[in-house]
C-alpha cells in the first residue's frame, strides 16, 4: 500500500460521523468514496468529507482502487461487506459487534486470513484514553500481579430515546454494553476460563435484560462485570466505565469523571485525567469520540508496520464467545466454559 | 422470667469482653456466673463484672438458677452448651457461627424448640448502627424496589497476627467474613434462590481462600458479596463493610468511614453517620462494639415481649446453608441451589 491510504467508508449513519471526523484529522489517509443504502447519507458524507458517494457496496468495490475499507454498517451486513473486501483484496476495519453469530464471525475471519489481509474490529473501549492509562499502570508492575477486577457500567441515562432498538431486543444490555467490558477484562487481566451470569429485567416496558452481573474466573484472578441501565447515582456519568483492578502490591481505580487513583508501595497517586480535545467532540461523548481517533491511529500503524491489530478479527472471536457464553449461562443457569464455541 | 434477668456468660475470651462490657451497661440483667475452661479467665471476668466463676458448664447449669445463658465459646462446643441449656430449661443466645455443620446446627435448633425456649444467634453485622440506617432507608420505600446489591469487605489489614487460625484453615475468608455478608444480603434483599462462587488464594503462606466473590440470585434481584484480605486502599477501613443497594427509584450507599448517601426522587441526601459512643469502645472496633449492645438489647426485648429474635437459631440455619453452599459451589464449579441442605 502507498500513502496516502485510499479508503472508503461504508455505512454513514450516526456513529460513522465520528469516524469521518477522526479520519479528517489524520494525514496519510484519503477518503475516496462513501457508501450508504440511504443516498442522502452517502451524499452528505461525501460532500462534507470528500469522495464519490455510492449506495451499492458491490459497485463501490468494483469501481474504486482501495487500500482499505471502514465498515460502519449494522451487524447483519458485516459479513457480506467483509467478504466483498476479501474478494477485492482490500484490508478492512469493521465496527463492533463483528457479528452476533459465531459462524458468521468465523467465516469473516477466515475470508480475510485466506486473502492475507489486515482485519481489525473497531472495539473502542480499550482504546479510550483512561483505559490506556489503567493499562499503563498494570504494565508498569507497581500494583504487582492483578488478582481481582471490577468493570462497572451503571447508569439511569435514557438510552431508549436514542436507541429504540434496545426496547425490543430479546438480548439487550449484555449484547450492548457488557461485550465491551468483556474486552476490557481481557485487556487488563487476560483470558477468562469460565463465567457465570445473573441478569434481570427491571424496566417492565422492554423485552430483554437491563441489569446484568457476570463473574469471570481467570487463572489466579476473578473479575466482576456489572452493567445496568436502571441505576440512579448522584450525577450522570454516562457513558463512563469504572474500573478497579487489585494486585498483590496495590490497586488501580478509574472512578467517576476520569479520576485515576493508584495505591502502591510508593504511596497514593491521584490524577484527574484530561481527555484529549477535538474540535468536533463534545461532552458527554468526548472520551468515546477521542477513542475513535485512537482506534484509527492504531489501524494505520498496523497497516504501516505489518503488526497484527490488538483487536483483530481473530482476537474478537473471543469477545463474541464470552458474550454468547454469557447468554448461554443465563439461559441454562450453569457456568459457561469459555472457548466452547471457538 | 422475672427482672433482673439472671444470666451466665460461658466463654470469657477475647470477644466476650465486649459482651461483658455491654451487659454491664444494661439494667434489667444480672451476671450471676461466668464460665471458662481457663480458670483465670472465668475468675477475672467474675472479679470485674460479678458472679461466681466456673470452669465446668455442667456444674454451672446444675448449681445456678438462670433465665438465660450467653454462649461465647468456640463453635465446636456450641452444640453441647445449647443442649445443656435446653436440658435445664434456660434460654440461650449463642455466638456465631452457630456451628460449621448443618447437622449440629439443626440439632441445636430442635433442642431449643422442643424445650420451647428463646434461642438467638449473636450475628452482629446486621445490628451495626450503619446497617440499621441502610435498612431504614430501604423500609422507607424512597429507593423503590431493590434490584441490585453489593456488599463488600476488602482490606489489607493483617488479620493473621490476631487470628493465627486463619492461616491454617482449609476454609477461610468465606467462613470468617462472607458469612456475615450473606446475612446482610438476606437482611436487605430477602432470601436468595441460588449462588455461584469464585475464590482464590493470593497469600501463598495460607491454606484457604483469601479472596472470594459470590454472586447471589434472588427473585428480581442480584447481589454481589465480595470479600478480600489482600486489597490495598488509600486508607485502612478495616473492619468496615461497604454496601450499595440500587432500587427502581434510587440508590443507597454506605461508603468508607460510615458515609451514607441516599439518591432518590427527593434528591441526594448525604449523612456522616456517627457511631454511638461507649466508654469501653475504641476505634477501629467501635462500630462492632456498639453492635454488641444492639444485639443484647434485641435479645432482652425478645425475652420481654415474646417476639422471635431476628437472628433466631432457625433463621441462622439459612446463613449456614448459604455458607456451606458457597463452598459447595467452589468445590464443584457449579451454582448452589439455596436451601438444598435445609
């Protein structure tokens, strides 16, 4: 591939606007095409950010010379888009969730591997600035060997007005949020062996679960993933994730409003993390918007260096396994042996 | 029974000093005898607090006219002491744990029931002043129907110097601490249906588990009980228990240093709880020492009114079931169906 990397954005909906803004910040990339089944969305994106608008992805791939494609459509179309990319020998970064079915996800990973193409999933939580800081603390060794984690996302924010699909989904908050916490669990602590799920529906107007608690067992460690859309607190911290990791020598905590605390033999270190600013970012989404930039920088770095992305397609199969396994545990009332679906 | 209630204290060890101090505060009770297999302990207690010292409980029961007996010996002797009390038609309050074996515990409950005698277990956590305040908030209805709880006890306090048995116990922190959190779960949320345990040993110098995480399922609610003797924090809060209960209308939190927060439709209420003082109490134990007074007042109130104690022997069988069930879950890797041992 030669710079600037020529790319297309497929799927120009709500969250894709963050992708477009973040790509526009970056040198070394050139948006050559946009694509959306809604012609207005594709045209609006092209008008603001450049490139030729398409409504048909097959046509886009047939017409354009691309180095990579950024797929930001809905999950049911991801497999088709990735297989098109593989056929046209185009690298791909794809929004999460990769798929909701292990068979589809495995087919996508296989297609890209067989074509020997870089393939990354846009999993933003581990690319959030505060999560990178927590990981730095863990990697520094100051808290020793981690043995306990809690990764907590609890809010009373009305998610249903912006995401009405949440009301009708049979599988809701685990699929929507816990999935990210599972990836953070792996990022901070490694690969779980087993998990057990408790989940309930508190809001009587929805179909799925809106409060979920999953306990994950790892070699020598335990991690709680707890998630809720029904939890009142003294002020809104939506969409923040809180993290506690305890180690043999200390504890690192990411609390409300990006307050980082590290307790170690060296003492207590407190730090108010400041999320990097972007002209197009705004609260409360700024941390997530910044993470899009980080995801995209990592992708470009991998294209340049040949390094396998942290959240490669193959890696993300493990997140899907944890997610589907969490539902299996909920359905059966039994623990799930992680990896059984891989 | 006629006032003052004539009672004896059996077992005059470390924690029994708190019992003695608390009884000495109360009118309506008269210490007529003390008993310990160590004659010096029995004599020292009798000299300071009154009564005739014994080294043999059978002799004590044969000689003295008692309204009740306060049993503060070690668990293996509880059954014998309670059966002696039943034989002599003497009401009994007994230190926790009632027993470590369901058969023993059931035999004790049966013996006292057959003799139609009041029988209470000295389970102090739910009688701690901050726990009564949390319960008041829940009972007031301001946070609506509770659907989530976390009852957390995490410390790096060196418990091994004061309790060397902890180092050699095959079953350690669940038996030592989680047992109290199970009773608090029941106090705040009701009776669990099922539980699942993850536990590990972090300190390589001990035999049992020192970090335990148990997730409990209740009708329409989930509760996490997490317990650790290896957790560093910014300052020691030992021996405090932290509580979060979320309801459909709000959240009540008991945080470090007895800080109570209630979030409800009425707003945010913050309160620094002040533990009632006693001349003989001292930090960090003052909250627990005060709870002994509360336990004993409840016992006397039950003797007077004929009310069944909150933590009656029969009630406490459920705590033992949860505790033994938590170990069964740990041993089998499967969830435990609560009540299977009852």
